[in-house]
C-alpha cells in the first residue's frame, strides 16, 4: 500500500521554512501532548538552526500524569518544554514571556516561527498569543495554506502549514498521528484505526471505555457492539462498522473518551525509564 501523507505542498512548506529561518529568532516546536513522541518531527532539530522552545498542545485532552512525565523527560534532555491547553488558553502568556526573555537586547519584536504537524494548534496558539483571530483555525489537518506573519503582544509570529516527514520509521507513529487527526482520514482505514484505538484503550484506560460504550460482547467485535447500540445498521440488519469507527474516532478526538495519551514510550520515554 502506498500511503500519501507527504504531499508536494509539504515539501514546499519545508523549503519555505528553511528560507524564513534566516530571519527568525526562535522556533516554537509544537507537539501534541497525546502523542509527544510520534508528533515530533525527527528532521526538525537538523532543520532549525535557531533556538527552540517545545510547546505541548492539547494538554486538556492528554493523560496529565504522562504529560508531566514527558515534559520532565524532554527537560532532562536539555530541551525547553511547556505544556498548554489552547482551548482555555492556559500558560500561553508564559510562552510569550519566555520568548521575550530570550532576547533582552533586541531592538525590534522577536520573530517567532511556529512549526508542527498538521492540526496540532499552531494557528490557535498564535491567535491566543496576539489575542485576536489573526490566523484561520479548524478541526482538521491542512487548514493553513500558506505562510502568514501575525503581529501582536510584542512578537512577530510566523504561521505556516503543518508538515509531516516523508518516512515513518514505524507505522504505529503514523497510525497514532491519524487517530489524533494530524493525517487526513482518507489515508488510513478508519475501521482498523478504531479497532487499534479500542484495544489500546481497553488495555490502558479500561474504565473510560466501559463508561462510554459498556462492556464489550464475547461473540462479536467491540465495534459491532458499539455500532448496534448506537443503531448504526445497514439494510438487512448488519452493523455499519465504518460508521461505528467514525463515531469512536470522533469521541476520542473530542475528549469524550477521557484524557488519553497514546505514546507511553515511543522509544524515547522508554529510554529514560
Ligand atoms: N482541546 C484542545 N483543542 C485544541 C488545542 N489546540 C488546538 N485545538 C483545536 O485543534 C484544531 C486545530 O487547530 P489549528 O490551530 O487550526 O491547528 P494548526 O496546527 O494551525 O493546523 P493546520 O493549519 O491544519 O496545520 C482546532 O479545532 C483547535 O480548536 C488545545 O490545546 N486543546
Ligand atoms: Mg494552521
């Protein structure tokens, strides 16, 4: 199966970022707190030759204990890392302050590049910092189409389209990015994604699953039980598992399955333990 998660416009964005880095003072590297290893671009450290500050977004949707562990882990490796909830705006001003403190001598407003995978919250963060809707946002990958400088709060912020990287060393990282909606839904089989997610949740967040869907049946796959309970039936009474899968993914993405982190180790945290 050839999977196109690295369309031409991402290569173009990457070239644009390299170009803009020449005039940028600092890069904010956004990673999704639900997938703090899988949403980290392995190319970025090499690409960005400027100071970096890691921002874990969507902390409100992630497992708080694991978010703390990941921040601790990255800090222990010498990274600057801050966790934020962009839905509420928690800790956003801390980021603006941290950036300004980095450049006390600068006569102009610091230029800040905001980078990360699609849908991680780059445009939302910029809007939160400047306190207005300067950048377009949306709950699907690929909302921002071109670069845009947004000024405010004593900063110049560069919004850019999300980028992925051409190769995933493990397919699991790609799948997790699809589950968190960083990769378009058309790329992976939704039923397979939902089944994987249900298995994962049953292993690590069982009470959340039971609370939302009840106990899985013995005789059939969990997705069928869920679909039948919700009345997702095709003609002839067969359960529409595609529809059930879409519902499970929507539940997960909106936090209705509780606060969940999918990267328990992703290699890196495992190394630290
Ligand atoms: N719950 C929650 N939702 C968030 C958070 N940050 C962003 N979102 C939501 O995530 C979605 C994507 O946000 P955007 O700011 O458009 O993401 P982006 O990184 O600019 O995405 P692209 O431009 O597509 O690359 C929106 O629906 C936001 O409301 C957060 O911290 N918590
Ligand atoms: Mg955007």
